[in-house]
């Protein structure tokens, strides 16, 4: 093992490409001995929506496939937007991570692309305050999150998430109508 990686086990898989994250940069020289490496930046200050996944597709020659899937996403969003009717002018959204503490998350991949395709936009103050990634949220900051759609990323059941949410920010449910809050699992939120 080197840098926490079992290089022999990775070699045994015979990969054509190793996809890692920026957290793997220290292991890059070792991993590159096995196969070409692409460090996928799924979220961050300079990554919005599916741009990180687009770079991955470009790097492995699947740009056309990615473009086709992106077009299907756009068409699905347009159909859903038609079914929803008007969500008002300039609807806004925010993503909260809930894992014992609340964090406003301004740069998730995947779901942000879908939400923005529906016409929702993240308030500028969240983007700038979260410094491109996240901002801890206290019970004092929560009332300032005046958005049309609050997406809460959580693990476990919705009931468990509501209980934990109540512990961190008692009375939060008084700030939002039930239809304004969507609980999703972390994998759904972050996946492209």
C-alpha cells in the first residue's frame, strides 16, 4: 500500500483509466504507473452543474455522448417546467447539507444542473458567502435563506432528517412551506 492505496489491487483490475478526485493529487505519481489518471472536480468554486463531468467526457473522447445526455436533461427539464406551470419570476433555491450540522452548499454537481434547468437560480449572497463551496448555517442565519425551494441533502429517512434538523435549527419548519422543502439523499444531490 502507498498513500493509502493498494496499488497491486488497482493494477489487478487492469484499468484503462483511473478517475480520482483532487484529494488524490498526492497519489498521482503512483496511480499514473498503473493507468492514465483523470482527477474529477465534481464541485467547487469554479465548477457549476455538470461542468466537471463535461471535462471528464471530453478527456476520454465521449463529448458527443455527454452532449446527447445533456440535451435529454434539457428536454426533460422543459417538459417538467411545462407541467409545473409558472414557478414565478426568478425562482430561487438553496442546498443545505444536513449531517449533524447545517451547511449551505453552493457548488454541488448533478442536481444543481437539473434545478437550474427548471429556471431556479441561487441567490448571489449565498454564492459569495459560501465562497464557492459551503457556509455553516446557524439558527440565526437560517431565516435569511428566503428561497422558493430549499433542497436538504441528508442520509437516512426523511423523518430522521427532520428530527436532526429540528435539533440543529428548532422551528425551521415555520420558515418554509412543506412544498418548498425537498429532502434528497447525499448521493442524489452530488451525483452528475
